[in-house]
């Protein structure tokens, strides 16, 4: 619900692209600084408790959107950054631990991950985008309305977690402190090339993905064109949902390893985000105007963005499967948040300089990151293939 209107809300409050970039930096910076700490605490003190902390911090982030004061909005981004780190680590860690604690088959995780992306990141996001668009456009409640609606659903989710989830932790040594958890996670990453490559490619891909979250709005409306944010977001989520459905088919094939096809996923993602670069290079723009409809080059870029979201749909369950295979259970949340440090650093650098460089340069950097992911995925595939039985 919030996704399509974060940038639009800040624009509504009158902030420039540079100011908005700094707000996004606050979120990614807090995620980078505190993410590893909260991940380690989740491994030690419980993933259910950490999930409830996610609910509380994201509600706090949503509430701050009612103020146009820059520093209040900055505080909201700070809470949102911490919540994002929890969102992308503790839920998956809880699920994997609970799955094996109940004695379920390891192969079933593939289907669970695919359905999570198909229904959650796909179908639910489509409905959320449409509802958000209805609240803002049809009911004329303003761009803060989706954040209020998100608060209600967060509260419901928190109640479900509190009442129905059991608690689980990593298989940590009793009385192990935070420093020991960090040390164990550090050793796991740098002593196992599989984990290192996995983390590096994840950081590069997600850096491109989160930069895209910031960049797609100004890319499609560079002159202030009037674009339906909620509808576009919902369309992107349709593409993501189709991609997740495709991933379940790919992972089900016994003759195709996930480490193999992910190389193509990264390369196609790079091609899709390179379209704004080509449009700028060959001057294909037709010149839109403030309040006008989306331009031809905007539509062309949107097609590329839909391809990218399709690849995102394949990426998430495939990456989840590889993490379940290669990341040790005892420090799963800590290791996953270690991966997010370079991710958040990359995004902060990009957003800090967003006002200094054209959007095409930002997309060019994302393209290079994705090519780097393809290279690392190839190295991971070679390592794992050499250890397969003949």
C-alpha cells in the first residue's frame, strides 16, 4: 500500500529530489547500522518477538507521515529502515526454523517460498496498489491515506503473530553474547565461498531493486506528468506474481539447478534497467509536460520495468531456496543482515548523489550491479556443480 506513494507523498509536501533522496538515505542508513544488531538479537531472543518489533516500528513509521516537517519524516524513515531489516530476515528465518522443527520435508520449502511471493508479493500487492489508488484518487483522501490503511493491516498482522505463532531462535550457544554471534556469522561468510558469493550477489541485486523503488517515479514522469501511481504499481506486481509462478516451475525441474538459471535472471534484469540509459543516449524523448499523460518513452521504460519486476518474482523464491541450502541455521538472521550492510551502503551512495547525476546514470549503475550479480552467480554455480556426485 505504501510503495507507490512514498515518493509522491514527499513531492506533495514540496520536497525536491535531493531532499527526498536524503530521506531515503535515512531509511537505508538505519537499516545498515541497526540491521545486523536486530538480526542477531532475533537469533538469540526469538524471531516471533522480532516480528512483533517489526509491526511496532513500521506503524511508528506510518504515523509520522501525517507531519510535513522534514525531521519528523526523517524519524519515520529511521523507524522504517529498522523495520525493513526485520521484514526481510526474521520472517524467513522463523519460517525455515519452524518448517524443520515440525519435521516437514526440505523440498516443501520451494513451494512455500513460491506461494509466498505469488500470493504475498504478487496478488496481495496488486490488491494493495488498487486499494491505495482508490483511497488517493477516487476518495480524494490524499497521499497519506495508504499509510493509514497500512497501519490497520499491520495491527491485524501483529495480532495474528502474537496469538498464533510459536517462538523459535537460532541454534545458538546458550548465553552467547552479541559479539560472539557476530563473530560466528563473520566466520561463516568469509570461510565459505558459497555464502560469500550468495551474499554479494544478493547485495548487488537488492541494491538495484531498492534504487529502482526510488527511481521509477521520476523516470516515468520526469516533467511532472500525471501518472496513476497505484495502477502502475499494481501492474508491476502482476509481473512479479507471474515471475514467482514461473520460479515454482523452474525449481520443480530436476534437470535445471537454481544456480544455473539465475545467471539468466540477472542478465535479463540488467537489460531491462538499461532501457532508460539507451533512451537518454539516443535522445528518444518526445518531451512531456507537467500534468500531461505519460509519454512514449515513459511507456517504453514501463515495459522494461515490468520485465524487471518479472525477474524480481523469480529472484525472491530462488534466493530463498539457496539461502536455506547454504546459510547456517544458528546465525541465519545475523548472516542475512550482514548481507544487507553493503546493500544499504550502495543504495545510500546512489541516493546521496541522485541530484548530481541524471537518472540514466543511476540506471546505468544499477545495470552494472546486475551484471556483477550474474558474474558471481556463475562462480557459485561452478563451485556447487563441482561438488555434485558424478
